[in-house]
C-alpha cells in the first residue's frame, strides 16, 4: 500500500528541515497529540502508541539532501517505510510524506483513510514548524 500526502510549501531549506527531523524527539511535534500516547525517543528512533493500542516504532535509516527514510521498528505490527521529502524551491522547500506498507487488502481498507489523514496532518505540522 502506498500513500502520498499532500505537498506543502515550507519556509525552510531541506538542510534546516532535516536537521530538525534528525532529532527523533522532534517527530513528536508532527503528531496529533490527542491520538497518541507513550511517546519515547532515542537519538535515531522513536515509538508511540496510537488509539487502539498499536505501538508504532520509527527508525531513521537514511538521509540525504532531499529525503529522510524511516523504517518500521520491531514492535510495529507490519513492515513499512515512511519517507519525508523536502525538495528545494526558490523560497524554501516543498515537503510531503510517502508511506509504503506491506499490508493485506483487509487492513488496507481499514487503514488507508486514517493514514492519509495522519500524513496530511504531519505535513501541515511540518509546515507550521517553520512558519
């Protein structure tokens, strides 16, 4: 299953955005606080519990000038990649998220709409972080 969030204009360059995101505790700033609990982080990983009791772990795997690759950690119920993009523009960056998950058709039906809403929320929070 692939989900690509809406694209937003961010008033910061990719380097500034990825410096912020390279600290895994800053991922918390992008999440809907009313829908998560038990957020913890280390230098390159974080985890949190979402409504329904599912634990999501994110581990930073790779970073370059335009993207940050996060992979699901060991406690997550299915494997996925989450890529945060920041593509340079004249006045900052265009940011968006891409999710690629290995889920069965039943889970896809249940998760697609909430995940799409979550990733759009996260890109807008990233935009707000630099406005």
